[in-house]
């Protein structure tokens, strides 16, 4: 069968690119299928440390109740001085409340783990709800003395809109693909998400100076605390693991503007951390981890070639080529999202939306690379200005109360 030359012009490079990307995915997917969580019981004492800043009151209360249901040794809430509502909510429960006037999440985390008294410290976001067995499950991998940090599986809580569904698809892809394969091959997960990450307390005390003093090209780092902590643990020769039987739920943006800002912040953090790591000897002691970092960076560029080919096909009215390409995206992305689609079959019909959002995220990653030195939280009123972490708006003064003031 003789095809017009433009089918070869468009199809050949796209086919080669597709084979390359599928090969890269299979390198992750095969070990991901073989991943198994730790099953044998192992329990250590645990403290929860939660930085709190302008949290939704209902979500915050529900989260506290879920943590208490796990019967941990102590819960330490480090609440921003401007957040009077969350201070009032916290006083309803048997938790330790620390009020801080220092802007930024990192200082709040440090204040919390310094107050902790348990073997393990779970660093938890204030909008994250736990299943009833999270504390028991995340302890199990620590039976291996080499493991310094353990992550959980995360899903979307609450919203059922388009962005929430798409985010849920991305999360399942992460925890059934990247994190699962990294856990199996080397026990070196690249990032233990800050929504819930558990560390040995003695290790947090050891690395806290490097954590607080992180800079990138001379600029103090504001966000990316979870990525930084994970890196410091791995740098010191410890291992990190994802315990998928420990499931938590967090809220995610349901508005496009906030969604893009969050993704831009995350992308900048990833570029900074991965580029720094790849320039250091420690990461090459974890060859699969180094591979996934490089692959993720390259994917930011190669992912955008697909829509470029589609635009060319539509502009030249090559309808058959465009239709085949669209069908291929539906089939290929569905295959990669199979663990999620098994859980939520209706997501099959959201795959085209998932593909489009993937392209938008690739553009965001390129923007992040070009603005890599900029340090703003974007979804909090805090930024780095003139080398200092500052508020971008002045918090209200809180009245004197019978609550411990952190110093």
C-alpha cells in the first residue's frame, strides 16, 4: 500500500518518539507491578507535626479527628499567629498547640519536630485526612534499620469536579508507577510528599541545619520542603520507601488559577532538587533514581512534540493521521492509567482531558525552568525578598491567650 509522503514525514519521527517513550515507561512499569508493601508488624512511637496556615475549618477539624483515631503518642500543631480560627478549633482537641509568628513552613516544621518526643515524626499537611490504620502501616517499613523515611499513598478528598478527577488520575499514576518502582529498585523514592511523610526523629535533628539553610544559586529556598528532606535523608546514606497500604486524602485546587500556581511551585522545586542531585555523587549510588530524574526532565520536552504533530496534521487537513493519533493517545494513556481506571472506570472518558492537562503541565514545567531562581509560594502570602523569607501581607495581631508561644 502506497501512502502519501506526508504520512511518512509525520509518522516516522512520531513513531520513533513513541517507541522511545514506551520503552522508558516500561522500565518503570515492570518493577512497579512487582512492588509489595511491608506486611510484618513493626511499631514505634510516633508524633505528628502539622504546620497550620489559614486552613478550611471543617477540613481541619475532620483531619484532627482522623489523626486522633490513629492513637499516636502526640499531635503537635504549629499554627500561624494570624490564623485565629484554626487556633480556636485546635483547642477543642487533646493536642499540643504552638503559635508561631515566623513566616514560612520550614520553620514551623522544625519547631514541631524539636518538640516531638517519639521515635518517629510524621510531617502532615493540615488538610490531610488519615485512614484508621495509617500509623500502624507506616511503621512497618522501619523494621529495616536502613530506612530513614516512609511515604504514603494519597488520593483526592472532597471535590468531584473535573480538576479533582484529573488530579486523582495523576496521583494514582504516581503511586502505582514512579513511587512503586523507586521503592522496589533501590528503596530510594525521590520525594516523600509533605502531605504525610514519616521520618526517624533523630535523623530530622541531624539534617535540620541543612534543611533550614538551603539555597539555590544564592537565593534562600522557601518551598520544596518535602523534596529537600527526602534528598537529605538519601544523601546521608539512608533509604526511603512508599508504603501504599497507608492511605491518606488531601484537598486539591478546584480552580484553574490556583491549580497552575501550585503546579508551577512544584515544578520549580523539582527542577532545583533534581538538577542539584544529578550534580552530586550520592544520586549515582541509586542508578534507578537517577534514571527517573533524567527521564522526568526529558519528558517535559518530548511530551509537547505530540500536540505539535497534531496541529500540523490538522493544519494540512490530514484527518486520518489526526484521528489515528487521537485514538492512540486514548489507548496508550488508558493503558498507563489502568490501575486508576480499575478503581474508577468512568475515568476512561476523562483520558482526553488528562492528555490536554499533561500538555499544559509540560508548558508549566518549561516556565518553571526559565524562572527557576524565583522563590514565591504562590498559594500563600509569603515570599523571599532580598534574601529573607517575608510575608507579602501583614497578619492580624492575635490577642493574648493561654496557649504556648513558640520562641
